[in-house]
C-alpha cells in the first residue's frame, strides 16, 4: 500500500466487491493505493460463470450445480429448493456446520489477503458473525457507519434485501433503510447492493432483476453524495450512470476481472 497522504498529495483508494474466492488478485488489489475498500461477498458458494467452482459443487458435483443454476435462472425457485433439500439430505451431516466449515476456510484465505488499511462491509452471501474472528487490526469493518479517508467521508451499508434465494445476510427493507439513515450525508456512499434503478439491477447473464434498494435511491437523491459505489450485480446492463449530482458506479466485477476500481481526489 502507498504511504499515508501528506500535504496536498492526492488520495487514491481502490474499491472491490464480489470477490467470491479470488484471493490471488485480492492480495494485489491495494497496490498503489492509500486504502482498499471492499463491499462484500467474499464467499464463493456457486460460480454462475464456472459451475465447477464453489462450496456447492465441491459438495454435490458440477452436474448438480448445472441443474440448480438452470432452475434459478428460470426462476423455478421452489424446484431449486427441493433439489437442494434432497442433496443435503443425502449428506447425512448438519447443513449449517458443513457450510460454516467451508466458509471459514475461505474467510481465512480472504482476510489474510487484505492489505492495510482495508475498510470492508458485508455482502448478502457473507456471514457477519464470523468476521470478527478473521479481520485483523488493519481491517475496519463498517455497517451503517462512517469513516474519513483523505478528508472525504465514506458511509458503509452492508448486506442485501430479502429474496427467494435466501442468502445468509438478507435483511428487511426497514432495517436496511435504518442503516442508510444512520449513515447520513457523506461524500461517498458505499453499499453492497445498488439503488433500485432497472439498468443497475438487471443481470444480463443470470437474466433476472436483482433486488436494489429504494431507500438507497432516495438517499442519493436527497443527500447528493459525490459517488455511490456498489456491487452485487455482476453483469449489469449499465455499470455507471449519474443520478442527479451523484456518479453511481458498479464495482462488482472483481471475481471475474481481478481488477479494482480506482477513485482519486
């Protein structure tokens, strides 16, 4: 990482989201920057681009991963849940403990790759109760909180809204809105999910609308941050657009590209 800013030198931060197991590139993501920001989804449960990667295919094989992706893409969520129940029933072990063991293995690798300093919040597939065990002194975890970096105020809101996918860190619209409200006016609003704008929430590969936040959209319009940064939607129709005075940028491509998004001021 670059040294702490001094005098009138510009500040540079690198921003990543949706890391999904890419520890190799994560270890280099902070090079040349004063800080790294991570907007969540460290865990790789199932790679929609490569069905052989992730916790699910490790447990149940690529053929079953192909099938469950096909069902989810077709929005046949009930059939996907029934398939999952049958597969887990055949393991003969406690589902929660099996998943936690796999997630812990990934977290140990991911958090070890974070440079100092890193500012991070949770994604919808993350397991927040485990983070304190892995976040070292150089990593600051924020959710519904603010921090100052290089004279700018950054606000962080983690997690996703409830969906038929039932991922680990989905919360109610009301709880999410309360965290947005707690952050208040900031220069850069950092969230895992995007504002509720069709072009920003539609995934062109999964062929579905993901859930964006109306409360986040309202806050952008009301408080006019310089930037709104988010991930969650891996292949959106639009990666960048303006909402009033705010530049909205999807940075949720790290797992595939291995490249952070850079912000300098």
